[in-house]
C-alpha cells in the first residue's frame, strides 16, 4: 500500500528537490518489494485469490440470472438477457484490480465477452448467440486463478 501511495505522490510532485530524495529512498522501498515479489511467481497473493473466488461467484450468479432472463422469451427476453449480461460485466470490472496482471486481464476478458453478448442480445438476435468466447474467457480466468 505504501508503494502505491508513494508512487502516486511522486508523479504529482514534479519538484526536482522532491524527486531526488524519492529516488534515493526508492532503492530502500524497492528492496522489500523485490523480496515480496519473489514469492509471487510461485502463487497468487491472498487478495488475488480472494478476488478469483469472488469473480467466479459473480460469474455464476450472472449466468444464473441470464438463464432466468432467457426463459422470458422474445421480445422482452432479449432486453432482459442483455441487461443481465451487462450487469454481470459491470460487476466483474470491480474485480479487475489485483496484483496479478494475468488475473486482471482474464477478469476483463470475461467482462468483455459478457458485454459483447449483452450487445448481441440487445439487437434481438433470431437465434441464441454462441457463448464459446465467454466459455474460453472463463477458462482463461480459471487458469490464471489456478496459478495460486
């Protein structure tokens, strides 16, 4: 957390006198960060694992709501399904800020696929659109989360 705060303050403070002490203290700060970064390749940190669990729960919940909306049938069902996919995507974006770029990217990919399906359903398709890309994105997320 201190690194985030310090990195946020340094760019906002473009004063050269402040930049030099920050540069001299940066090695001391980066040494503990490097030490904590070393175990990261062996697994995900607790916060990221928690995020993975929450994202998976939110995906299941969103897909459950989509299934209910699909039962409504056209034309109102198209809007309902679109709304459920949109809501699911929006919820997932709240999980896209972890210390793992791979997990972040995978969460965003699932959210993007849900958004794409929402757009397709909003156009009232004649047949149910394929969920293959969403399924692939979910697998990518499971793989990224399994690293922990």
